[in-house]
């Protein structure tokens, strides 16, 4: 019996190794979304800064849209926040927030304190829209094109490097498509 | 040309490492004394050439050699020279070279300072360390060569170091942390060497102890520095985030802490032999696992390196060989000898065993929390994340239990506690700590708070017991007391346990009593936060070497007395166009006032965030005390005693109260007697 127990650490390690091996082939930042190529879902939610104001899909501007899922409970959101403020200056797209699983007071404080990069931030306490989008954790960022089609989903904080690698090419691509359509 | 020399030096170091991992072992098997003596020179060769390699990388940074890809992506001509030095470990390739370099430093140190240990044993240890070096130099050269060139398109300017890493602390934090991480390789090598020769007696534990404690000291300091860096550099005032990378360093620390205590038991009492070996293997395995987590990109973290599955695969192979190999060896070679030293339920052995088990459970919960997202993903159940709420909910009760038992440990006797003695010894510390714990929240906060009471009671408990034990130890046979009698290890334990108590106080008080206030201020305005008057005198534009910044001018005063001028900054780094908040703080032993400059608001107003952090420094002071205690234990002269002096004298055996050294000596004689018995 004692002899068998000695193999236990080895067995546990092998099991862990298999999980790690499996993990290598999964990319934690790319979330395959069933929604890619589909229209952005309909929604009707109040905004963070004003419980009385309800926004729907019609309130999203035309052009390229980024929808950033955030929460005050999420440290990585804080990391990417300063970069989002940079992004919000760009005229090439409009940036929307989707506040996920959060408290309104905290979320308002966050925006007041760190600055508000969003056109508006929808307050999704019950996770209605987030559920439809299949959000697992914050931060996640969706790219929606001129036609309202979801083109990309990115999990994890965005910084300048990630932006250049993951987003910039797609934005250029969408702009190209727009030009082709108008021709 | 110069960078190629660095690359070449690394290849030569690899050759030395390969020889080191083969030649001494061949010598042992074929009984060639000559080959065994090659172990040390080979070690020094390996160390020297790795050193040359990292020095050349440093040279490339200092001379702004942007033809080297690694330099081009992590440095810039405007970067101050000291940050160029820290840029050496600012990315994956260079930090891996630092990893290898730390390992060769440890290996060389083992070769240099092990004159008292049998040559055959040390040759085995060095060979095992050599094998690990082979794996990691191969990893560096094959997948992550820091000397790769950018021919022919040499950039004029580098991409600059990540602004978060442009900090003086980053010069010392990674080397110290790596020394700790990697240092557990030494304990691992001792354990594997002991398994190889099948002698799991007290001797290997005695030899491995100072090395393990030394590694633990580095790891403790490294983690504390990391936490401190996060505190002031990230600008959120937090000091621990349960981020996967933090967990990666914390798990080996938990197991390492268990290991240094378990080694003590194995050395002094001959008990827990298999357990100790297993802990030694796990401590290093977790360091490797940490390296894997940080570098393979399987888990998202704020500070992981660029993900690359091929690198992950390589580390996974290394992990499989090292850990799988050593655990297989353990399965076949674990000690069959039942512990010859029996102990009663009420004994120090039991207390240490319980603490050990709790530490291991704590480590498993951290491991689960860290790997859970991956586990769920790997089983195809979707993606999810585990945050601080999980860790806090699980960790606080486990640790509280640990501290209760940890309090008993130092006072209880080895082998068997005398009847009634325990109650007599522990009654006054327990009553006192509960009293102080109950009184503290009223005195400090003005109202009762159960968490504060719990934290302070536990801290006092740990502290009072260890002081009492120290005081007990000063008692001489003639009834007088003498502090000169105390050994350095006794001081070490007292200091390290006091450090734990101090850290508990810091964590408890800062978690409960910290405040965060957000205010909107115009130049000339004042606010009062936690009794401090804060006057905002506007914002100045300042230029740094590679950034420009808005610098807030904030005067901190209390009751009209000026305390300090705080200048928090919002920096924009020119090359990476990245914004950074540089908080300013007025630090004190009992409180920090921590101010971060927010955004400019309309009408010349600025958002300003003021944190009041009571006792936050105690967290890191406590860690420094733990490290200091470790240093004392390493310096204890019994580790440097010559082999022949171990034989106990009559005088020392006649000492009535068993002093540690006597136990050590008697257990040494026991184990010597045993090994003699085996031979005959």
C-alpha cells in the first residue's frame, strides 16, 4: 500500500501536465465567438451615468464601433483604461462601454475619477446583453463594422502593442471595404 | 561581432553544463575519483561563460546596439543608463538569460562553499544542477536567443522599455526574485542526489538547510519588492492582486516555507524524510511551473511575457523531464526505513507537520485558483476567470488556522510535551493576545471590528509566543538568564516569526482602515482627508529624459504644520506613447498618504485621488524581518562546523534542557550509528 502511495505525486503531476499541454493549444486571448460575422444583438439598457436614460442598438453611431466590456472589479480594466482614453480621441471609430456585473455607484465613480472614454456606457447589471454576447470575463472588446456586424472579439487588456497587432489591421480592412462599397 | 561573442559564450557554457551533468556521474558509477573531481572546475567554467554572456548583453544595451533585436525592442537612446541595465531583464529573452545566470551563480556557490560535504555527494548535486542548466541554456539558445540580430535593416532608434518597468526597483527586483525562484533548484538537487544514492538520512537535510533558507530569503525579499513596486508604480495603491504572475512566485514561497521547517525536523529528529524530499521536489517544480505560466501565455496576466506556444512546449518538456523524472525516482527510491524517531501527539513535530500540511493546502488553493480558468477551458466548458474574492475567501481562514498552530510550535518541546507544561506556557500569551486584539479596534478605530480583533489577536499570539520561547531559552542551569547563550538560529526564528506577526498587522489594518477619497480640485483649493489638510497648488509641466509629464503640486499638512510637498505625475512616454500615473506619497511607519493625479477636468480643475493607508509599510517591513531572520539562520556557525567536531562531548549532553545543537548532535550520532550499522 505504502509503495502505491509513492506513485501518487507522479500520477498527479502527469494529470497536471496533460492539462497544461492542452492549455498550450488554447489561446486565452482569442475567444472564438459564434457571433463573429453576425449582427450585433439588440439591447435595451440604461446607461451608467443616468438610470433614466435607456439606450438601444439604434443609439450606436454609424461607422466602426468598439464595444468594451468593463467592470470596476476587474484590475485589467484599470490597466487598459488609460489606453482607452487615448483611443477615444480617434475619429475613425466610436467607443462604447458595456459595464458588466457591477454596481452603478462604483461604476460612476470610476468614470468620474479615471475619465470617461465612452460615448456611453450601458449598465448591464443582470448581464442581459453580456450573456447574448457570450462574455466570460472583463475586459473584452468587440469590433462592430459599419454594417453592424461583429468582426472581432478580444479578451484581455488592450495596450498600444496589442492594438497595433490585433486591431489596427482590422480597422484598416474595414475602412478598405467601406471604400470599395462606395466605389 | 561583440553580440556574437555573447552568443558563443552561452554555447560554451552549454558545453560545460553538458559535461558537468555527465562526467561526475560517470566517475561515480565507474569509481574514477579523477572524474568526480572535475565537477567543481566544470561548474566554475559554466558559471564564468554564462557571466560573460550576460555582461555582453549588458554591453549591447549600454552602447545602444540596435542591430540586436532584443536591445532594439527594449531600449532607446534616451533611456537613462541605469534603466538600460534593467532593460536586460525587461523582456522574455533577457530575463531567461538572467534565470540561467542565477542558476549558475547558485551552482558555483554550492561548489565553492561545500568543503565540509563528501565529494561524491556534492558531485551528484552539481551534476543534477548541471542538467537543469543544460535544459535552460538550450531553451534560451534554441527558442529565445537574446543575441539575435536585425540585419540588414538596423533601426536608428529602439522601441524603448515598457514605462511600467522604468523604475529603480526594477533594477533589483527581478534578480532577487529569480535568485529565490531558482535557488530552490539547490534544495531540489540535494534531494535528488540523496534519492540517487539512496541515503535519505539527516545528513542531506543538514547540508541542504542553509541553501534552502538562503533561497527562501531571496524569494521573500523578491516578493516583497514586487508587492511594493506594484503599490507605488501602478498607482492604484493596491499591494497584492492575486495575479497569476504573483501567484507563480507565491506558490514556491509557501512550499519553501514548509520545506525549511520540514528540513529542520528531518535534520534534528530524523522524521518526515519522504515528506521533506517531496517538498524539495515540489518547491522547485512550482518555480518551473511559474516560469511556464509566465512565459507560455496559457493564462492572461497583466505582466506575462509575449505568448509563444513553441516556447511553452519547450518549458513543458523541461517540466516533464525534471519533475516527472524526480518523482519517478522518488516513487522507487523513497525511504523504506520507518522514522526511527517517534513523537507524541503533543510535540513540536506534530505542530510543524500540521503547519506544513496547512501550507501545502494553501498552496493547492492558490494553484487551483490560478489554473482553474485553464482547467475549465481545457475541458471545453468555456472560459472564466477567478478573481481576488475567491482567494480572499479561501486564503484568510486557511492562514488564520496556520497562525494559530504556528503560535504553538516554538514553545512546545520536541518529541513529547511535558504534561501540563503546554497549558502553563501558553495561557498567558493567549489571554494577552485576545485582550490586545479586543482592545485594539476600540483604541485605534473607536469601534469594534471583528476582523481587526482577529488579525491583531493572531499577530500578538505569534509574536508573544516566539518571544516567550526566546526568553525561556536564555535561562541558564543556575537559574540566571543570559542572552549571549542564544544561537543565531534561535534569533533567526524569533525575528522571522516576528516578521510574520508584523505582516499580519499590516495586512489586517490596511485592509480594514484604508480610505480612498476622490476629489475635484482647482489650484489653491484645500480638502481634509483623514485629518490631513491637502492643498492643491496647480500643475506644472515637467520634462523627463524620455517622457513629459503634468506634475501636481500638493502640500500636505496637519493642524497647520507642514508635512511634505507631494508631486504626483501623469507621464506620457514619448516612444511608446503610453500614459502612466506616478503616484506621490508621504510615507510613515504608521500611515502612508498616497496621492495620485487623475484627469484634467473642466475649468482648470483636476481629479485627485487621496489614499490613506494605515500600517501599509508593516507588510514589507515584516517581510524584511522574515528575510533577516533567514539570514541569521544561514549565518549560524553550526553549518560551518567541521565534520570531525560533530561528535558530542559529555558536557553538552549533560545539559539538562535539550538545546537545538545537542539534539542535532545526538541525531547526527544516531544517523551515523545507523549508517555504520548498514555497512556492517
